[in-house]
């Protein structure tokens, strides 16, 4: 089975589980799902590498609080601490924050695929909330900038 056929099969299984007949990829290998009218999730096949990319726009970063939000995005990307393994990025021309995740298709079964989608959606929702807070004037506080936030008990000293 080709990577495209594999992804299409996983998408069709997902569609069946949510009560749809199918979710076809377009001619470019792109599929789009809309969840709760708030999250547009895109899946793009890379047939050369046998992977697909999940990506979603979090929202437009407002001018007020922009630098602080960017710093929080960078901190979250450090070892993927607050992104579920995905990467936060910026689409510069529109100032849109984007979450992206690349996944190999090989060995991915239906349960793993659906779990991946759920985890990705949870991260998108979390970051949409953080972006709303910035728009409302709240400062994000991840707690990861504070050295006292970690006790150091899990460190190995040499």
C-alpha cells in the first residue's frame, strides 16, 4: 500500500467512526477536517518520506502582547514540553501561530491515528485558549522560566 493509500485508509476509518462515509484527500494529498467550527485540521501526505503532516492555525497573534506570546511559543517548543511533540511556528505575513506535527505512516494503526488526532486537537485547543488570553491582555505564565518550579530531585549529578 502506498503512503497515500495508507493515509486515505486511516482517514476513511476515522470518518466511519464519526459517522461519515469518507474523508477524501485532494489531488495534492491534502485533507481538511473542521472540528466544532473552531479548529481546522489539515493533513498533508509526503509520499517521498512516507510521512504526513498534521497542521492547524492557532490564530492571529495580536499586536498587544505579541513579544510575550512569541517567547512563550519558543519556551513551549523547547523539548516539545507544551506542544505534545508538535512544533509551534509563525506564518510571518499574517502573524498566524501554527501548530505542526510530522508522523511516519509505517506502523501507524487506526487507534494510534485517532489518538494522534485527539492529542493534536487538545494541544490546538490549549494554545487557542492561551492566544485568547493574550488578546484579553493576560500574561501567559508557563512556570518553566522559574528555576524554583523544579525541585531538582530528578537530576543526576556527576
